[in-house]
C-alpha cells in the first residue's frame, strides 16, 4: 500500500509549489493512471513515490510518503530502490551501461547480491519478458521499443513490489507501445502495484483500474476507469487530456490548394554498405504537410537527414521551382526542427537567435514574423529560458527568416499534453500552403489534426503515400 | 543514427585486454611520451610505445582511426627531425611546435581513446573494484565513463543544427563558432546528466553495501606480455638513477 499524507512540495528555485496538500492511498496490486496537463504535478507525484523527491530533487517538502511500510521520505534512495522500481521516458538517459546484460545486472549489483543470484535473476527476467535474444547487445543499437523493454527488465530484476512509470511511451511507436502494454500487464498479473504518469491514454484503457487527474498541483478528480471511460472526449479535453480512444481523433484537414510539385529523386542511402533508404522518385505537392510515419529504425531519420543535406555522401536531388538542388543547396533550403530543440538555439536573445543566418533582405520582416509566432513579447529573453513550445516557435521563426522552403519536424509532440499538442498542430497548419512541411511522428492525433499527406516508410522504401 | 566512435562495442573487440592493463598502458604513455620522463635510454624506447596504440586499435578493428593515427604520427615525428634543419625563422618555430605537440600528445590521446572505446562501463567498474578503490572514486569515474559517448552524440546533433543555420568555418559567424557550440552542449549535457543520475539512484546506486559485479575480467597471456613491456622503462629509469 502506498500512502501519501498531506504532501506539499516546492522546487528549490520555483516561486510556486508544484503540488499542494495531496493525500492519496493506493492499495496493493492496484494499477493507477496519473494524468493531467504538463506541469500539473504528475511527475512530482511519481518522484515522491520513488523517493527522488526530496532526496535528489531538493526543495521545501511537507508531509510524508509511506510505500509498503517504508517511509520513503526519510529512507535513503537505495533502500527505496528495493521496493520501488522506476521507468523513465528518455531512453538516452536512463541506461547506465552500454550492453544489455550489464544493464539488467546493474540494480542487483548495487544491492551487492552474489553473482550466482544475479545471473539466475537475469535468466528469470529474460524468460518472463521474452528478451533472451536481446542479451549481450549494445543498447544504443536497439530500437526504442527494445530499449524500453530493457529498462523494464532491469527494474524487474530488482523484484520491487511497486512500479512507477513516468511517461514511458513518449519516444515509442505504436508497436512498441503494444509491447510495453504486455509487460505492464504481466506486472499487474503478478500482483505489483503500478503507477503510470502518461499523456497517451488509449493503451491504458484495459490496464488501469483507477484514474487520477491533477491540475495546478491538486487532485482534480479520482475515479475508477469505468467512470473515466464514460466521460465524453470533450470533457476529457477540458481537463487537458488526450482522447481515450485513438480512433476518435478529430479530423481537420481541408483547404489544401497546392498545384506545384516538388520531386525527390534518387533518395537512397547506405550505412556500412547496408542500404537503409531507397526511394527512386517521389512527387510531393509544394505547400503540403506530409506526415512521415513508420517504425523506429524504418529509415525516417535517414530520410530527414538526407533531405536536409546533412549526409555528405548522399547523391540524391530535389527538384523545386525548376531548380535541381543537391546536398549542399538542400542545406540552405531545408531546416529541421529537432526533437530536442535545445540543440539548435545558440544566441543570447530570441531576437538575435532568429536573425542568425537570416537572409539580409528579410531584416524588415523580423517583427512581423515574431508577432505571427506569438514571440514578440519574448524578443529580449534568453531562448533557453523559454518553454518547450516557445523554443519550437523560435526555431521556426529562424527558419522562416532564413528563407527555408522545406521544414522538417522530428517528433514535435512527443511528451506533450493535449493542449500543447493542439497548439503544435495549429502551428503546423499555419505553415500550410506557405512552406512544404515534413513531420516525422508517431502521434496519430497530430496527424489527424494537421497533415495533408501521409508518407509511410518501412525498411527504407515507401510503403504508402496518400493524401488525406 | 551512426554509433559514436567512443562507444564500446560489445562484440568484435579483437585482442581483449584487462581494463587494468589498459590503464597501466595509458599511464605509461602519459609519463614517458607526454611527460618525457626517465632519461636517455627510456626516451630511445618511445617509438616502441607510440606504436602500441596503433597495434591495439588495429586489433580492435578500428581501421580508420588506426591509419589516421599512424600517418599523422609518422608525419609529425619525421617532420620534427627534418624541418629543424631545413627551415629558419618564424616558419621554423611554427613547424617545430606543431610537429612537436602532435608527436607528443597524439599517442596518449589515442591510447585514451582506445581505453574508452573498448571498455564497457561495467568492465571498467569491475576493474576498479578489483583494485580495491573506494566507491567514492569509482562511482563518479564510471558516470564520467558512461557520459563520454553521450557528449559526442549531443555534439554531433548540435553540429548538424549549426550546418543547417549556415554557421561554419569560413562563414560570416565563424568567430562565434565555439560559443554557439558550447552553450547548447552544456545545457543538454547537464539535463542528461541529471536524468542519468536520477535513473541510477532509483536502482540503488550509492548504497552502503559493497557492489558486486558479474563481469568476467582477469589477466590473460596478452595482459602479461603488455605488462612486462610496460615495466621495462621503470627498470631502466631506476638503473639510470642508481647510475648503472
């Protein structure tokens, strides 16, 4: 049983508390969905349970948390680790080792278990989760879904009674989500108590027994999954939640009027003699918004890198407005808004940022573009101090001023709640008929809200290209 | 996404050395090649030491790195000897310092690269455990070890972003290239480092019990060969000091 008793918490440097006076009891074996807008306190609650608050993220805390008889608030993290296992969202930063076997052993090694015990636990976990074939491999070469399986496995090996998952599907494609679902189901069957903080809700319909929604650091509602299912999508949207049924996503496309054509020729590329992309010819309407979908590792990111001119050995061309663009020119005409937009903000103010690499003729347009993108109030702020969405818009503004014709977005909505996903969709829609936009995404809700075409890439070739 | 050069591959590592041997080799390289300690007889042996990283890199099938190293090192080594006689003035000092620095630093850098790129984090930790080091030293060091590949991956992404913005050597913003690179790199690394530590702590890193390790490391024939070779300069050095 997990008991959270009158807990309030304020991060060290924050003006406002992230949660206020939360009291919650979760009985053994229950599976709880924590939902709510970004910044509403979901993640804070998961951190209270695994002890990262107050032991790692410091701040002002009142109240206490007891997990299966252990006072998490007072105990050291390595004590809590025996009872509470955690899975996080970012596969890049939750692995401590480079190879899968050591990763599964990592937690047990920390507990100082004897070698034979660790090996038998690894055997047991790999058999249960069906990951024997992944052993002894380099984690960085696995797909997103496989990485998340290893993350789950390494937590399982510690045999905790409580599992805490913080947005575990943010970087996963649909298949990988299904696999994660199976893992969580197995945990549930074995009687573990599970808490999942998540924006994507549909995969949890059959798993979770109870839904807790937070807003501004307080519990907005606490109901059974049955009750939650009976809410309408509009009611859920009002709480800032995404649809519970992916197939109910809002369909808004319409008014796409492009007639000009952009032709991709000879888009093929190999790494180490292994062909990862092979698209001989593809015609795309100028001004459309193309969703680029496909499994992790299907060739989407290679496609994006080639289109942006980032691969030096790439020999393909793009025919745009009667001009044939090779790699070098593509670098000038295309711009990618990366998944981690922090990689592409360099300057000290937003104003400087958007003017860096600007076409001099556009000097007069700076103010207008900033206004259009709702950034005019932030012109003198440091880009790193902005919110995720504002950073994304800053990157777009700089692309507009540099006269880029083709924009690529890499997973722009991963880890976003309903409201922010909707904002991104609107932003993308506003680029329609102006720029040709490619969006590499796994998010069906985003696609149904703004994309005009879908390009599905599987095993490096076009599986399907359709207009919507 | 290509794999970073500094990421240890799990299979296909050729000649497997114990991490402790690699650390010893790196130490030797720093003392005798970089620090040029040990007197005349030891210094006569340095070309032999400098060949070691090349052999090891070749055995680990890192062809490109090995060949680049061999060429760069030979050119600077020969250059140091040749340019000294045939040039004068500014050019003389410029070439001499370039070649000198390269010839001196390159072997140690390559050895370090070899150590990082062929040792997994858990092997490294296991080696340090066997050396009976305190966990207070082991944990930060292994975190650092884990962190190298990530830093390089981040740097590659930032580099790509800079290219798309037209910032490159020779471009109009060339002067600010360093600043543009460092700021986002720091931000990203701090963030990843924070998440990485959180994930490790929730799996019990830093507990009071002594860690165990399932990695099979140990000295083999090849280790003894390399260790024997590594001891030679120390012996010569001592002989030199005693005056034999």
